[in-house]
C-alpha cells in the first residue's frame, strides 16, 4: 500500500477516498472527527493550517512513516503560503501553489475570464455606488464571509464586490492534466443563510441538474480554455450561476471538492493519475445514481452526548463532548435516491431526524 499524507481543514473525505483506492492515509486536520480517525492510519489535530501549526505534525509523519506525497483539501484559501511549505517538504499531488494562488488573485482571475469572453457577474475592486452587490473575501471558501453590501459600509481588508446575480448555483466537477480536461459531472448546489453576515454558506450539493446539453457544452468549452491557461491538475470544480439560459462563472476551486463524494468511490485514483500527467479512460456510468450531500448546522447550541449512536448516513462525526454553537456545522449527511427531488426530500428528513435526536438526548438523555 502507498502511504499518503492528507492535509485539510477536514480530512475525512480525502482519507476515505484514499482508503478506497488502497492507499494508507495519514491525516492532519482541525477536527480529528471519529470517522477521520477510523480511516486514517494515524492523525494529528492542529489549531490551524498556518505553517507554524503544521510544521511539527509534518515532521512527525515524515520521520515516523517516511511519507513523501501529500494531497491537500479545503482550508488553504486563508493560508496559501502553507502550500509552498508543503511543496518544499513533499511531492504535492494536486495543483502547484502558484496555480492555487492565481485563483485567489481575483482581479487577475476575472481579467482572464474577460479575455476569454467567459461570462461572469460584474465585479468591482472599490466600493460600488449603486445597485445590488455582494461583498466577498478574496481568500474565501464555502461562502464564508459573503454578505450583501450596503452603500457606505466600511469595507474590510482584502475584499471585492460582485453584482448580485439571480439564478440557481451549480458546479461542475472535472479532472485535468494541465492541458486537457475530463468532466466528471454537473451538480446543483444550494446555500443557507445563518446570519446577516453569513448569508450564503455552502449547505449541500446533488449530482443532478436541469441544464440543457447546450448549456453543458458551453461550460465544457470554457473549461477547455481555462485548464491550459491556469495549468490546472487533478480534481477541481468550477462554481457558476445559471439564470434564464445564461451561465456566469463565480470561481474555480483548485482542489478536490465536496462533490467528489457524489461519484465513483475510486475517483481519487483519477486525481492522482492526472497530477502525474495522465488522464485515465472515462469509466463513469452513463446515468450515475442520484446522490446528495448536505452539511447539518446547529439551530441551537448542542453538546454531543456520550454513547450517541450516529445514523449510518452521517459523516464527519464530532467526538463526544464537542460543543456546536448555533450556526456551526454538526456533521454532514448523504442520501441516495432514484431522482434528485427524492434526494432533496430525503436529506431534509434525515437532517430533521438527526436534530430531533440530538435535542432529545440533550433534554432527556435518551
């Protein structure tokens, strides 16, 4: 078995994916969830993904396991310099830190889209005078920090403005070798408003959407332009809004995204091969099963009880005694159904069942 180091804010998804393809995962993340520990050969929990917090953990794994390769996941948007440190210590199976940094350079990113005649909602890098705008962090992920802009509000550091665009959020998961691209699937996404300042937090994704073949062909054409321009490698996803027959690019996530869980369990093998320069043959089913993934957020403060039995469809399981405050993620859930409407309904049922079960434990100890 090949040993690989996983580093992410939450390492469960990649550790599970690595295990699925016969790798031995070692994990560094922020949570050390129960299922992360179960998938990992060994793990280290850190306070953040800053280099100062990663160094001792990486030293430990290099010295104890002689690991030489690393796959990174979400969380480095706020610590791009840490990716350079990872690349100085290990072989990165993923986008080069320079490639990652280009996605955080919003002025350069949208200028590239404009030069390629790829549609996107209007952006501004100084406060706009009128219209409905969103204010977004330049180094953000999962919708964190996005809020409606009110004219005259004092701008925070390192933000930009994007005109609000109506429509349905989507993403497309793809794998690339730096020049060529292979689409894994198109997805429908949705967000949840947790507060006035957290109005667009990522909530869930389904591997199904109502885009026409023409709409999909346009997005694929954009990817064929963007992959060689940015030299994207491995699994990536592109987020976009679709409204009245038109699509608008929002961003590229230059790393494996949550939507990879909706497809074949051996998908990480394609990521590794593509990072090494080879796009493997497309073995996807013509009509993949309808699968949905959703993050469950606490609607009130909850303490994870001892001896709590998690339903089998729950993932990213916090340890007993963990306190989840209102608006914080508790865990994530997954559902498989015959069609996307049934998936969405099932996710809502599962979410409410879980919240009720936790509330019952909290109130009655049952």
